[in-house]
């Protein structure tokens, strides 16, 4: 269990996948969760606790947190911050 | 026609409680991340493309139910759905055709190359950057995950709009 064993490939793919889905998330709706600095901080703290609970999933010899899960959350947040406000849904 | 006394869920109205409206989007983001993790761990753990895609679609359906189909923050446009569906199907077929072209067997695991039928340079090209050397299986999981996430979401988005269409026709 060390940082030397971390496999960067799945994390990068998780960030790209999260970016694709996150590009459709609108963060600034009036009736929804407010993504202010404190809101995002609360979300990140919750996600860190959850990834520690998940453990070394799915690769069992790297860090004691789920790196793929963290990468996906980071991808969703980056995708929604960069493209989410401008994505136009037509349904 | 609906039976007398029965009410269908009105997904076009936005009358959920404030607690649901505040908590649904962060929970949906966490469920999306769990789905992506399930897709990417599908070759070594329980789960895979279909299960992970269904989890992501579940997050989208959750938002449609809580916020209504018009006010949902997770909006999938028609173009986005058709693009992801096409990319998923094309990637699956093309990865399978690579095996057919190189070895004569459709969906031969070119990256894993268990039977040594492919030159090592080509096997390295298709190899997944992981300790398990699973070959093309994770890529197939990703393609199936893309297809399932937009396919299941599209079904629910279409169902949720039928009532609105019926009301417009009246």
C-alpha cells in the first residue's frame, strides 16, 4: 500500500468520463443545491469520507482511498464548471 | 384512460420538498461517480458496463423525479443522447472487428493476447493501463456503460414527457 502503486490510467479515464457526464449538469439553478465555495467544500469533505469508506476499490494495492471514485467526482465538478452552465437541454 | 381515483405521478410539476431539492443534486453527483467507478472496475470486481451505466442513469432519473423534467439540473439533449449512443455502439463494434481482422475471431481479446495470436506491438496498443492486463475488456465495459446510461435515461425522459404531450393535444 503506497503511492508508488497508484495506477494513473483508470483515474484519467474516470476524469474524462466524469467530464462528459458533468458537462450536462447545471449548477446555478434557483431551486437546487447552491454550489458556492462552502457548498463545494462540504461536498468534497463528504466525498473524501466516502472514498475512505470505499477503501482501495477496485485496485487493492494503492492508496487507502478509492482514487477512481475521487477522479470521477473531480471530472463531474470540472465538467459542470466549464460547460454545465452553457449546455442547452432540449427535452 | 386512467382508472377513477388513481393519480399518475406528475413529473412536469416542480412541487418536491425543499429538502429533496437541496440534497438531490449532490447525491446524484455521488451516484454518478459510483457508477463510473463500477464501470472502470468491472473487469476485476463485481459490476461492469451495464451495472455502472444503470447507476448513472439512476442518478439522472432521480433528478428528473425530484426537479421535474423541465427543471432538472441534469439535462440530456437529444444530440447528446444520440452522440453517446452512437459512440458506444461504434466503439464496441470496432473493438470487436479489430479481433476479427487480426485473428479471425470476433471480439478476440487483442490487448490481453492469451493465445499469442497477435504481435506484441499491437497487443501493447490495445492494452489497458492497469496491473491486471485485462486487454479490451475495460474498453468494452466503457462502451456498454455509455450506451446504457443514455439508453435508460432516454426511456425515462420519454415516459415523463408523455403526459405533457397528452395535455398539449387536449
